[in-house]
C-alpha cells in the first residue's frame, strides 16, 4: 500500500493540477499500472471558518487498528487492515481489496488544537473535526476614525 | 483516466472505480455509481464474497439473487455541510453496484450477508450435492 507524504497548497486548485498530471501520465505510460498516484487513503477536506473536517474512506479498518496524530499543522493517519486468512482447500477466485498498512501525512492550512479534535469512524468512513488553534485565529483590528 | 474503463476494479489502483456510463440499464437515481472492490474465495462448503462499500450499513445495502445472478447494491447519502465548503477533494461519493453470475452449485436459499465497517460479506453455501465428498476406498 502507498506510503507517502503529502503537502498541499491551498491557493490554487490542487485537484485540477493532479488531474492534469494524471492525464499526462496516462498518455506517457499507456496502460501501465498507475502506482504513481496510488495514495491511500484518499481524503476530502471541508473548510469552515474556525474548523476543518477531513473525511476518508477506510473500509474494514477497525478503531483499534487506526492511529491518528496531530501536531501543529500536521495530521498523520496510520492504519492497517488484514485480509481474510484462508485455510487449506480455500482459494481466491478474485482478490481486489488491498490489505496491509498505510501512512498518510497531511499539511493542514493552519495550526489546530489537538485537545479539540474529534474522530468518528462510521460505516468505514473516518470523519475528523479539527479546530483552529486559539492563538492562531486571525484577529480583527478595529480602525479608529480620526476626530 | 483511460485505463479505468474496464469493468473489473483494478487492484493496482487505490482509487474507486466508477461504473461505466454506457451500462445496459439506466439508473433512476442521479448519482455516481462505483464498482465495489471485491474479493471472492471458495471454501469447501461455501463461496465467500467480500466487498468494500464505505458509507454503507445494513439499512442501505441490498443483496439480491435473481436467475442465478448475485447483485449487490449500496446507497450512500452525499456528504454536504452548511457551514463548511469542500476545499480539497480526492474522492467522490456515490452508490455502489455490481453483479456476479453464480454457478449452479450455490444453494440460493441459504445465502447470508452482513456489513461491518463498510465491508459487505456474503456467504453463499454450496448445495449439499455440490460439496466435495471423500470416498473411502477399501481394500478388496
């Protein structure tokens, strides 16, 4: 399974860039297996005014097999999932589901407060809510009118 | 994404595989449909189908056998939020659908299915006459 570190920039659309790159890779390699973009797990990031929500699909990964850590503006997801162990006289007809361990590191757009982080694993979907660190919040500077 | 057009989900690709748009039948729900990544293995007494369907639970999955075709379908409600906007997206959500032709040896009346952590598991017991039987050979 893929093991990589991701840094994404928030000023432009990374999604578009990735798709462009993917198209170019496709043209270049033809039908070769595309290991290059095999990032696991895929994440979606929802941005709010004071918090952000990261969701990811990790079917079959149980709570005890998941390790989530936050430090400053870096989020690390670690986990693993085993395959069914087959006994004697048992054979695979088809094996498409990946198994093994994964590590994914994401750089968040701001520092988050580790004490105010919520993680929920439901139906194989992990939802993480991360609050912006108090000290990091932008402060409004009132402008005084001159008398 | 030229090489994602094959019907079978590719094990080398970590992304979800979307079902083809030129499917023989149109769908009533205007949602994306993905082909769940599936393992199938055979035990002496049964066939086991394991499918990754994140976002699906026991209330939103359908397992059907009709004319010896096993169809699995899952509905996933789209994620949305009033307070937050989707600012970075690597995956999309949608329903799941996939069908498999079954051989005659499956006992359709004894099929069992369960869902846990977004993984659907179906056990299809073989009919008694299809199960391997050891024939004792005696010395004559």
